[in-house]
């Protein structure tokens, strides 16, 4: 099991998806108990902390498919945050680059309820 501490530690690990039941199109695993989903979440969480401790992640989910994997989550961003949302997305996408598997990163940005 390989947990990454940040994108600078990019290492590739071949995942055996054959042990999971899935449909022809997509499949999901329990986000709270699945090692691969937790590993993918730790990549995003660590990168966000590297960008700024003001950024927080929630509602992390992964949808596995035959051709690619969608990684979806929400990020709470302060109203007048200096780094653009596009820059945050690009930095996180770079952490998920793999020659073995295609990842699509989909981030929804939220603002805190109070300023």
C-alpha cells in the first residue's frame, strides 16, 4: 500500500481491479473503508494543504470505469483567496498523472458560510 505525502512523491502502483464487482460502465467502492479511495483522497488533501491551510476538502468520491476514473470532491475556498480556482485544479490534476490509468479530476468550489 502506497500513501503519497504530496505530488513530489509521485510513484506509480499498479492496482488490481479484478477483485471488485462492477458494471460495464462504472463502479464505486466504499470511500470510508477502501484503501485505493483513501490513497486518492490523501493525494488531494495533501496538495491542498501544500497550497494553503485555508483550503479544505469534503464530499470526496471516486467513480471507477473501464477507460478512466473520475475523482470528484468539493473544496471550501475563502472569498478573496489569492490563488485562482483554475490554478488549484491544475496543481491537483498534476498529482494524479499516471501512465497506467486515466484520472479525471472534478472539483466543485464552495465558499464558507461566514466570511
